[in-house]
C-alpha cells in the first residue's frame, strides 16, 4: 500500500503539483498577512513569506527528479542529464536582494519607532492627506 | 568607448569611497562630479551613432546579458547623465549653505542611482532589469529617508513597502516567463511570447503591469508618491521626478513594445494614463504644500507620458520624448529653486511664493512652470501639441478631451503660482544665488526655450528615436543576429 | 464586541481578496505545462565545460550571469551603507547588558575559528562543490554574530573589515574592466581556464577569484549589517 502511494508520489508531475500547491498556499498566507496585518514587522514578515513562496515555486517547477545537481563529480563527467542551473543562480540573486531590502526596511522601522513609538502602519500619518 | 562604463565607473566610484575620503572633505565630491562630467561627455559622444551598438557582457546573447545602445536609449542615457551632472554641480555650491550629513554616502547613492537608471534603459535581459530595478529602488529608499526625521522615515517605509510588493510581482512574472519560454533575453522572449496560451499571456502582462506600475506611478498604484515627495528632502525630489520615474517609464514601454507589438491593451493603457493625469490634477488643485503640489503635477505629466507612449504611434512617441525632456528639466529647475527657497525662508507653503524676494529665481521658475503647462515657444508645448495631434488623427477624442480638461486644471494652479511670483507685494529678505547656480539654472531654462522655439533642430533626431523605440523587429534582429 | 466584529470582517475580506488573487495565479499555472526542454539553462550547461569549472551553478552565477552578481553585490553594499546611516547614533551611550554565561562565552571562542575556517572552505571550493562566495560569506557573518551576542566587550575590527571590503569591491570591477580591455567583453575570462584542469583547486580562470572576492564582500557587509542591527537593541 505504502509502496503504491510512494511510487505515485515519486512522479515528476506529482512532485511539481505538490510544490505548486504548497508554494501557492504560502503565497496566500503572505498575501493575507500583507492585507490584514497592521504591525510593521508583521507586514515585513508577510513580504518575506511571499518572496520565499516564489523561490520555492520556481525551484520546484524547474526540478526534474531524474537529473542530478549541475555539478561534476561522483561519477558525472559530462554536463548532461543535469538540472537547469539558471533558476539556482536567479534565486541566489533574488534571495540576497530580498534580504538586503528587508534588513533596510527593518532598520527604518526601528529608527521610526524610536522617534515616534508607532508600530502600526495605519497610524503612520505624519504627512497630511 | 564602451557603454558598460556607465555602470562600471559609478560602481567603481562607490566602492572606492573609503579611499577617496582620505583626500579630505572635498575629495569625494569632486571625484564624483568629475566622473559624472566624463559620463555625460561619453553619452553625448554616442549621439553620432549610425548603427545601434551591442555590448556583450561575458558571453554573447541570447544566452548572456548584453547592452543595446540605440537612438532611443542614447537619448535617455544622455538626459540622465547630464541632469545628474548638473545636479551634482548645483549641489557643490549648495552645500556651502547646507550640506547633508555623511556626504560621502550621499554621493555614493547619487552614483548608484545614475548607474541603475542607465542600466534599466540599456539592459536587454529581463532578470538583469530586475537587478537594476532593485538597485534603483534601494538607493531611492535610502535617499528618501536620508534626513532621518519621522517624516522622512515614514516616507521611506512606505516607499520600501510598495517597492517590495512591486518586486514580488515582477519576480513572479520573470519566473513564469522563464518557465514557459526558457529564456531571459528580451529578444527571445519577444519572439516567443506570441506562442504562449492566452491566459498565461494575460497573467504575465498583468504581473508585469503591477510590478512596473507601482514604479511608473500610474493611477491606482501611485498612492504613495506624494508622501514620498513630501517626506524626502527637496533636492532629492528633483532626482525622483527627473530621472527615476523616466527610467522606469522607458523600460516599461520598451518591454511593452517588444512583448505586445500589436498593442492589445493599448486603449486601456491610453485611458488609464489620461485618467491618471486627470485625477492627479484634480488632487493637485487643493494642495497647499509646494512639494506635494509639484509631486501631483509630476504624476499628471507621467500620466500624459503614459498615454502618449501607449499609443504605439511614432508621432506620439516623438511628442512623449519632448515631454520627457521638457518635464525632466522643468522639474529639476523647480525643485532646485525650491530647495533654495526652503533653505532661506524655512517654508514650502504655497504662500511663500508671494513673499520671496528673488527676481531672477522667480523668472526661471516661471519659465519652467509655463513649459510644463505647454505654453507656446517652450519645449512642453511641442510635446503636448504632437501628442494631441496624433490623438486627433487616431480618433481618440475621449482621451483627448480628458487630457485637455486636465491641462486646464493644471493651468489653474500654475497660473495661481505664477501670479504669486509676479505679484507686487511686500517681499521678505533678499535671496541671493551663487553665480554658478544662476548659470546652471539659466542653462536649463535656455534649453527649454531653445527646444521650444526651434524644435526643428531636434525633430529629426526625435522622429528617428521614436521609430527605433517602436521597432521591435530590428531590435530582435540586432540581438539574435549577433549569434551568427 | 463591535471592534471584534469589525476586525473579523476586515480579516475575512482580506482573506477573500488574497485567495481570489492566488487562485487565479494557481489556476493559470496549473493549466499550462511547466517544463520547457530547450531552455537557456541547458544551452549554458553545454557551454559550461569550456570554462573548466566543475560546478555549473558557479559558472552561471559568476561568469555567464556575472553582471547580475555585480549588481547584487551593489545592492548589498548600498543596503549595508543605508543601515549604517539610519541606525548610526553618536549620542547613544553604551548600555549595560547582562554578562552572558561562561559556557556560551567559551563555546563561542572555541567555535569561531572553526566557523571561520568552514566559511573560507565553502568560499574557496565554490567552483568545485556546492557552495560559494555568498554561502561562505554568510557563514562567516554568522560566526561574527555568535561572537557579538556572546561577549560584551567584543569589538569588530572595523578598519580591517572596511579595508577588505573596499579591496574586494574595487578588484571586482577592475577584473571586469581588464576583461573589457583584453577580450572586449566586460567580465571576460582572461585567465587560462583549461578543461584538463577541471576539478583542480586552481582552475576556471577568473571564476574562483571572483567568487572569493564576492565571499569577502558578502561576509564583511553581512557582519556590518548584523552588528548595526544588534547594537541598537542593546541601547534601548
């Protein structure tokens, strides 16, 4: 029984669907947080969750289980039957950029809190409308 | 000379700053300005270009990243680098009165902003465009919050949040493009975009629109703009209005022309642009803070540009180039002068224009305002005229009416401001400008007048640039032809 | 009661909006097949062997898409600069913090050299095995974080780190410009990169050098960011 389930799960298409469903649920959580949470740190967290969900989605949907990681060694002497390296490179870049922006945002929030003791983004109305 | 220097030199400068700081207080400032002068000269040296220039980075396209310098992008590169140079020169004298804390960091941010604006315009790889999108964003967030008071930080937080949300949409769009087309090169994407299923095409276009829409400040997505302008310092507003928005606008329409060459959503975008203009001008009417007022005026002009670029018509794009030129220069003048006024009279309220005692500054500001309004003999008029003419030829009378009403509203408050400037009232203490600042401002104003009185001098170039920008096929051929 | 109801309403509407958006995206993605066979990645894999680097991801990150990496370094540099600018406060007095316990202090001292070594290993072998400059740099920064939280009187060697960082940034751009001079392409691989050397430590031309530079840069920027964010907490 377990073997049947496992062999069903061990298909490319199923793995991709699972990753897709999982990452879209994460995206939903992040978007929900972005729309409903008012605490500034929670808003930043929602943004970070959304970013991670996209990275998961991208890696998952370009993944092929029959191929290896794109690194030579362990008997692999040619760059064939390997997973696509571009998504890895893109995500590496996007993670670092996302982290940098997030850290900057948190430093803004810290300094703003020190000046005004406000953490609620609805109460951030220093400027007149 | 290679167009890669526009990115490499500012970044090299940014990394070198700890060494340059050893040269004393002025070392960084002078080095930065000298480098910008060199870049501006380099940009102008590309104007004689016969054929578009392809600059390969590491490996040849479509696999690698490359830069395309054609007639359209050279216009933007020259505009950005020369405006940034003028800004730096102006600041060199301005800082005798008031300088930023940690000036070295300020110069780093100016240069990274310039590098990213040029990179956005030149790059032909969509993920590389995302990287420049983020460099421009992050430099702009820090410049917004530079003063570190509550207002500036709040504006910075708002800017950063909208920017991160925008980048999420953009990243998702890029990922979907890569998964379904298998390339990041704009030319290859443009070639294969047609073959995608319809719903995927719509989703990707929508995500790209959301991603860039926040940054090009189009109507429903521009709620943050006025706060950012009010919170950040006045000098920096000039950069946002003259350089940052224009770079995003160019790259948005560059991608649009490549992906949707037949203009599927063109009507929607035209009316969105016109509506954006109308709404901003209505809101601008009741503003009492000059910075907010100019911010809404910028939004209005961006709406006009958006409508003009969306028309897929080379005459309208030609007009849009004129507006880009005229609006960047005029807003640069207005914000630079406003920073002087703010420094001297400690107020940016609208009534301060009645009290300022600076005939020369008032005169230059008047020219800039009238150019934005589109008064004949000034550069803004040529642009507006060309756009409205091609709208009439295309039978877009609805959009034309909206734009005319919006221009009327615009003239209400700009005439009010010009009235304030020219009224004979009791004036405050005399605001005297440095001679160099006067020369710089008059040079900018002279450009507006020259382009307005003798548009035929630049008309040929503008027409050619508009055709180049619209011509997706030769762009694709240029990049993919390099393979053979 | 009233407030509670209002909150619930906004939550529900937020959830509805979010789920509509996500379901739309989900639906469109589900309807379209996800794998393309002839992607740029496969073409790059075929090209990878010419560069003589065993790790194809490294070749892509540092060489084929090396310009993105330069931009990414710039983003990190600007972010670190901005965080320093925003959080710097010359008037803040050094707050007194509870002395951390003996175990933590000793363990941190013992572990730091190992973490540093591991980070450098990951960095230097980035072209041969999984890992590379970013990962190594972040590991080193985590070691610095451990020292910072364990000890009150640990001061980061600011001068040394600033020198390393400046050196790394400048040499990255210079390597790119040398490539422009010699090979006419920015970031061109101008050093010998023979395929027969593949798998050796000294192979791949400029690729391992750039990745080490990236590692130094990332490590120092991340250390600055961590230190800035941490020290603010102490003063409040």
